[in-house]
C-alpha cells in the first residue's frame, strides 16, 4: 500500500509495536486495533464478508470502545471441621 509502519500508526492510532506484531505474527493484537488498521488500509469491507449478519456494522464496532467492567469474585473460605466445635477453657490441646 506504500505506507510505512509509522505512517500507518499515525493515521490509524495503533502503536507501531502492535503493527509490527501483526506483520510478524508474533503476539496478539486487539480486535479494535485490527479494525482500525483495516479501515485505514481500506480493507474493512473484505472482513465484512466473514460476518453473515447484515445488520452488523464493523465500522460501528470499530468506533465503540465500551468495555464492561469485570466482576470480582471472592474465594469461599474453607471451614475446618474443628471450627464449628465449642471451645472450652483448658481443652485447647485436644
């Protein structure tokens, strides 16, 4: 396409290291970054052929950057069998 990685980086907003990872196949690139690159390279319509839902717009998907916050889950505390027994003074070593 006649673009350097730097030029493509500036136009797409994707870091040069992400572009290098994509070109070499080493590491991963986010879907949002991939869509931004394809849009800048005028290849977004080629990817559209993969999706069968005609209502899905990759351009809208590329613009949306909303992420749902992840819910934290606490580990269940394991209760030892002796925890439920009543403690009696002087019998702590039994």
